[in-house]
């Protein structure tokens, strides 16, 4: 292959990688940043009730299923190394300290699994699966540890088309091979793989995931540059409550703590404590193609480090909470009516965005705290969004501006600032916020608010603005408007 043709092919692949409005955690499902992996969300049907999923995971085990149809107590080790098919009106408990390589497939109504201590390996990497049509399921008070060193699907709990499910007061420790993803050279298509998370709900309704302690880490390396894991995955679902969970993650190129995507509706993520340690890309909560949802009272901290040019995103990227349209080139916003309030996000990364809106409409970002440090960092980035209110937030930004790799991509290009709004965004109110921005590189170009690319009807009023680099700018002097449009400022 001659060098010109090779360069053309590589350039084409880079353009495809950078076209995604958001990054894919569950590669065709979860999307957050535009850094490296393309989304294929435009390929699926926007229908919650269509159970013909584009990526239905058929949960299979290597052993035959043993039926359980009455209340059952696990009382010795003869239950180990077995898989069980559980029907309606059954409660499963235990009087032993541990079960090994045990799996349950729940297929019915009014089923409870309570108080089990389960340790599985690669022979049983899916512990509890809830079949389509099941309802009134309780997974409570269990300890489930899975250590899977094979490149296979790994879940503590997986549900498909289920209703009224409670996953409560459990401890889930998932140690797995980060899911490989990338190009299949034999077919020339992007592999649709993302099969590692503690809990996944798909096409489900009225699911509560609360008071759980979740740890997700790497067992062995997948050897894949674009490896990815979730802690809680919500896909094509509605009316879910994700409350008061403690999530700790590390070990793959892309980390997503709570990921809702594929036209979810009314997802509420509140009171969660999230700690992320990454070496390429991290994200606390993402609402991708998700509407009428809330992220409230969450505490997110993350550190992401990488050597420039030596990671999939070319630089280390960190995100706190985002609300984005996941379909590339969507004609209408798919992130409508979301509320992000009373959250506290602390990030330290080469590039960081505490909060981000991308193709989002009628969103509210209210009374949040952001503390971001790194090289090129901001509290809030807004891309091609309209009718959003940004009020009563406290943002503290400390950057050490440096040159970034030429190949990075983000719709809101990295810049050390408080709020940056780009690309035809309109009708946005930025009111009564406190924003402090410090750039330690003495570049004399640091601002608290930046408006670019024909942003119109942006009202920046009643904010306390202070930027230093070391030149001090305060109030309206700390607003940079490059648009020439009808925007308003009245700040101190």
C-alpha cells in the first residue's frame, strides 16, 4: 500500500472517530465525548416499547438450568457450580457464608433473592439475569463478587424488558476484562461491544437501584486500545431511580459510572458518590439521548492522567455530568428537559469539563459546585444548545494552559475558562453564578465566560466574575464575546 493511500485511509478513520457528538461507553449505546469512538445511535429505533433490541444480550451459561419453583434456602455447597431457573412467587435465601459459581435466571413475577454471598469466576460471569416480561423482582442485601479473566460478558445483575425491579443494599465487586471495541477488519464495521457493568437495565420500567456499593476494576488487560466499562448501564428505559450508590471505578481506557442512553426517559440519579481513576477518559453521569431526567445531589470526584499522544483520546479527558444528544446529525434535540442541580464535581485532568450540554434544550443547571484543575479545563461547556438556564452555581477553575495534541476533538474545544458556549447556541440565561478562573501560565487571555460562533440571545447577568492570569478581569471585563450577536452582560 503506497504512503498516500495509507494516509488517506488513516485520515478517514480519524474523521469518523471524531464525528461522534459523544463518546461511546456501551459503544453503540452510551455516548459522552467526541474524543475517539463513533456512535451508531442513529441506527436504532426510537421506541421504548419495541423489545426487538438492536443488541439484545442473550444471557447464557455453560451449565443446564435447574428449576426453582418454591421458596428455597441454600444450605450447603452442593448448590455451587449450578445455574437455576427461578419461576414466580419464589424467595431465595441462604444459611451458609458463601456460594461459588452460582447463577440465577429469573423468569416470572414476585421473585426475591435476599442475603446471598456469591463468588463467581469466568465460568459464571453473569450472576443474576431477569428475563423479559418479569416484574416485581427484589435483589436485596446480597454480596456478589465476580472475577472474570476471560473476554466475556460480565454482570452482577442484568434485566431486559422487566418492570418493578429493586436492586437494593447490595455489594457488587466486578473485576473483569475491559470490553474490547474497535474495527473488525474482516467486515469493515465497528464492533458493537460493551458487556461489562455491575448492573444493566434495558427496555425496562420502574427500576430502583439504590444503596449499593459498586466497585468495577480490571482483572487482566484486554489488549484493546479502546477498552470500556460501566458501573450502572441504563438503555432504552424509563422511570428509573438510581439513588445513594457508592461507585468506585478504574482499569479501562473509558470509564462511565452511570450511563443512560438510547432514548431513556425520566431517569433520576440522586445522592450518589462516584470516584473515578482513569488513564484516558472518565465520566461520572451521562444522559445521552435521555430526556426529562434529573441528576441531583451527586458527589463526583475523578482523576485522569495520560501522556500526551499515548492514549486513545490523545489527552486525558474528564467529565462530571453531561446532557447530550447521542445521534450524530440529529435534526432535533434528544436531551430535552433535564435538570442538573445541587451536585458537587471535583476533577483533575489534562482536559476537564465539570458539566457539559451538547445539542440540549430546556435544561437547567442550578446550584452546582465545580472545582476543576489541570492543564486546559472548564466548569461548563455548551455546544449548539438552546433555552437553557445556568443559575446559582459556584465554579472554581485552575488551569495551567499548555499546548494540546493536534488530534484531539471536542465540540467545545478545550480552553481554561468558567463557561464556554459555542456553535449557534441561543436563549441561554447565565444568572447569579460565582465564577473564579485562574491560569497559572501568565498567558493574559483568561476569561470567566466565552461566547463564540454566532451564539445569540445569551444573557450573562448578576454574576460575580473574577479571572486572573495574572491580569485581573472582573465583572463584564471577564466576558469575551466573539459573536457580534445580541447578547447581554451586567456583572460584577
